[in-house]
């Protein structure tokens, strides 16, 4: 069972932060990526979506995403990951599991 502190609520607007690294563990400069995206895979009853994260921290391998109230539109276990494409090279963050509670603010 997921602890309450590991959950967010439907309609929450968390700030998400991810660091991209290559297979050797070296940070990837996402500021030069051809495309940079964040993918949200919804549980049954939600809407999958893709957004564009931004580099806010000043650190070139770290991307941030400010969720909208519509980002997490259904309860359940969501999967989230960031992807950077550099021509034929594709780098992805670890897949984050976000537990969304049914109660609304």
C-alpha cells in the first residue's frame, strides 16, 4: 500500500524535476536536444499526454515541468518520463510512478 505522503491528488499541480544521463551515467546537455518531451501514461480512465519540459535550474542536464490541473485527471498509478532526442540518439529519464488519489482540492 502506498503511504499518504507518496500520493498527490487529482488536479494537483506539482513541479516535476528530472536529470537525464547517458548509459554510462554521464549527464546529457538537454539544451542542445532536437526535441525534449515529457510523457504521462495514464491509468485506465485517464488521458495520456505529452508536454514540453524546460530547463529552469541552470543545470544543463536537469529539466523541470510545471503540471497543470488537467495533467493528472484520474486516480491511479501514472507513469512519467522525460525523453531527449539528438538525431539518432535518444535519452530517457528513469520512469517515475506517481500515485494519484481520487480526492480533489
